[in-house]
C-alpha cells in the first residue's frame, strides 16, 4: 500500500512539472535510465536519433562589396569596450566611437561580481583586474547606528567559482583594463565622435558621426541611458524615476570603523552607504539627499547628511569626485531592431542596489559578441537568441534591484520605523542561518543566472539532472592538483568538454582524442585512466569535476558543448561525438580538414 501511495504521489508530481513546463514555455529535459547489463542494456535508449527540431540557419550574408568594419560599437563604457574586446578575439573587425573627450575618471559603478571576474579570466584579464580592486567578503548592515548583522560570503558554499567575494573595482579601472587590452589588439577608440544618424538596409547599417559616414554589417549601442542608437532604432525606454535623490563622493573617510567592508546604514527616512575602494585613502560614500535639489552642495553638506544617516562620527576630506543624482528604473522591450543591438545602460537602467548594473552590461556583451561573430564568420544566424535570452535577464534584474531598493531605501514614515524596529532582530536571525549567505551570494554574483532551452541550448541524452543543463552556467571544478576546469575554458570560444569517470585504456584515449580533434573546436578530454599519465588527456585525480558536472556513477561519461560566454550549449550523458558534431553544425561551420584541426591539451 505504501509503495502504491508513493507511486501515485510521484506520478502527480511529474504531471504537475510537465504541465508547469508547458504553461511557462520552459520544457523539462528528458531523462532516461542509465543502460545496464542483460535485459537492461537497452532500457531508456533511443532506437533512432530524433531529427533536429531546429530550422536551418538563415542566410544573412552581406551583399555590399565593402564595409568600413564588421561591427560599429557606439559608446566606450565597460559594455562597449567588452563587446569590442570579445569581437576582436573572434577575428571580427571593430570600430569603437565615443562622444566623450576621454575615458571616465570618476568611479561611477564600483562592484565587480564573481561571474564577471570569470568572464575576465576567460580572456586572460582576471589577474590584472583583481590587482586593481579591493576584495570584500560580505555586507554589514547598520540600523540607527548599531551593527545588526550581515552577509558573510565565506559561508556561501560556492565551490563552483574561485571568486567567492565582491571585488570593489571602480568603473574607471575596469575601463582601463579593457582599453589596454584593445590597444594590444590594435583597436583604438575614436573620441569626440558623436553619432547623429543611423540608417539600415537589408545588408548593412550606415552611421553618420561628425559628418563622416561609416558602413558596417551591424551596430551595437553601448551609449548609455541617453542612447542615440536606441533612439535611432526606434526602441522605447519605458519606466520612471524614484522620488529620492542621492549625494555621493569618492573621498577620504575618517571614522571609527574599518575600511574593508561594504556597509549599509538605515535610519528612518535616510540611508547611507560606505564602499571600500582604496583602503583608508579613498572610499565611496552615498546618502539620501534631503535638501533643496537646486542648491549646490559640497563635502560639508554630504558629511552632515551622512552623520544623520549613520549615527557614526566621521570626517570627509580630499574629494576626488562628488555628484548628486536621481535613480531611474527603465528598460527596453527588445534588445534588437534589425541589424542594431543594445547592451548595458542603453537597454536597462536601475538602482545601484546589489551592484548589478555594470556586471549585467558586461554579460550582455558576452552573450552578444559570439553570436555576431557566428553570423559574420560562419554565416549562421543565431542573433534572435540575444534578445530572447538577455531581455528576460534584464527584466529579472530590474525587479530584483527594485525590491532591494524599496526595502532598504524606499520606505518612509511608519514603514521606515517598522523596518528599523524589526530590522535588527530579522537581520540577526538571517546572519545566524547558513542559507541566506549562500542564496544572497549566488544571486548577487550572477552565477545562478541561466537561459532556457532553445535552438542553441539543447539537452541531448540525459541520465541525470545533476550538473549543469543546457543554458546554465558551467561550474569550475578541480581536475587535479595543477588544473581546474576554468583553466581549460580560455579564449572566449566554443569548447567541447569530454568527461569520463570510467577509467580509459590507451586505445580509448586515442579514439576519443582523435574524434575530438576532428570536431574543429577546442576540445578537452578529462578522464580517469588505467595506466600512467597521457598528454592527450587531463587526468582527473579529483572527484569534484565529476560531481559538479553530474557524472554520478563510476562508469559515467558525458559530452558538453560550452558556449564562449560560459553557458552550456549542448549536453549528452554519453561520449556521442557524432551527435555533438551534428549540434555543432548549427553553431560552427568549419571547412578545415581533420589534420588542420587541433585539440587543446596541457
């Protein structure tokens, strides 16, 4: 009777999941039983490979004989510079123009999240970026001047990333790292160049900037909240501004607290923020502006408002940058219009709560660049998937930052009193439990963000739902004492990762490594081996790589196609190279012979 009840409950659960998948348009992956011996050998195995449901790629080849560049990037902030840096790595000719006279010197955005450092690592820039920032491992909350608790990322249990912290690196430093990288690749930003007109034809975009005409295959608008590209494309920017205004400064802060932690101060209708930038020399402070919005303010006004918000004695000096601003919440309903695309603040602006803005723009760039390169180099059109993937991510971002903002800074009157009265107790309980630290870090760091199954995110034959599925971010994991998975996934390119928990013989290593080499993309064989080490295989001495990638059985094997932006494009829980080749045909058109293709090894 107990087994019958269990079976009924399990069936209802599966039916509910299936109905939910249909209602939300997010189909569940199909899982089959792992084949065994005897009459179990064919259990769950397909008799014939299903025909792909994806339509053949559209032919978007150019008709013009000459372009000034493949892609014109308008705007030289972090999103635009990252777009250009990733495109040049794909062999795409890029021009970058910017209306400003030079790069930003003020800090503007300040928080670099773990997922973004992973992106910089994939293009060899993580060490340079880390050298320019301050590592902070959590957020401290103060209510009416007293510390109530906080988030400790050391307790986040985030073994899938090597960067279990927030890097406090000003936007100006991020831009400088990218500018130097572009210079090494021969790309120079054209300053004082303002876009005034943009026209599209079936096969090109024509831009007029400083009365000069530039012709490109595609244009990327990375020109901020007042984007000319967005206006020229005819895309709306719906939303509104919050009622509160803020004062901020990058300056020296003398106070009794340390200069190593991100701190949030809540006191009735005021909120204050302290963000470490360069130790005791320079910090960023922000506070609610309760004065006349038309009146000029100086460091003395800011200091007085901070003292009211923080209830902490402090003195400000040596200002580098001061500003008064008002927060907006706006977004477009489509990130693409024809041959024009939007990234970063041109597509979405929101409150600084959670330190998400710059990071989201950088991942817009990471999502778009390889798709543009695929359309240009391989004549395969996957460009519609850019808006399909990033627009929902942008909507989630706007909702997330809006909720954070309203709880921390958007309350007035009795609601603010209630927050300040109950806050210390609730924050204290939150700080004592492990789950809030883990969930908060995964959300803030953006390592939990993934995309739905689609024509470029496909689950093949699955035996387990453990490990990353199609569309999800790939995790880092230890392979052996000298190697991590992220060490292999370098260069912002397609990768094929072949995993075998089953011990491989020398003949099997030869067969698998040869098959991977013939795929025409960077291939990596990670396995346990029967004999001594072999240069053709990354010997897995640690079980972590198998655990993180869903290989749960002693004889488990799997193939992953990993997108340049670090998400799973295709997964199969067998070493089925022919199925992998079939899928790669949708993303990568290679005419190289087998002898010209190479597999990346140690």
